[in-house]
C-alpha cells in the first residue's frame, strides 16, 4: 500500500474536522448545561473539559451520536421479506396472534362481534 500526499492530506483534513466537531459539541454541551442546569436544578456551572467528559460519558452510556442507522433504515424491507417468505398458514397464525394487541389473549377478544 502506497501512501500519497493526497492520502495524508485527506487523513489530516478528516482529523481536523473531527476535532472541530468534538470541540463544537463540547462547547454546545457546556453552554446548554450552564444555561439550564443551574437555573432549573440548582447545579453548578461546568468547564469545557467537564462538558467534554459529559459528552464522552453519554457516548459510553447511550452508545450513539448518529452512527449505525442501517437497522432503522431497512426494517420495513426486512419485514416485507419475512412476510413474503411466510406460508399462508403462518400468515394467518401471525394475524391471529397480533389481533389481541399487547395484552394477553382472551376468549372474549377472539369471539366475533355481533
């Protein structure tokens, strides 16, 4: 693998952009915290580094700032594929199981309405 000047400049550009984005998010977190939290909850104001720590902690705890949306994007296509792969008996059983909603199924709910 050959490293070119273009490749190095591209990597540096990406690193600089990531640094700017992290810095901007940290300042946004700091500004929002210092604007809201002391007035609403009586908490102390935080510094830039504490805001960066809150940002990293939220990434660790909640896992995403917008990555891995593949599951959210193609859930409908996967559901349609699964439905098409079902036999007519499986489809009818699925319909019967989902008619009751979220709660337990009762004989009264399955009875035809007059």
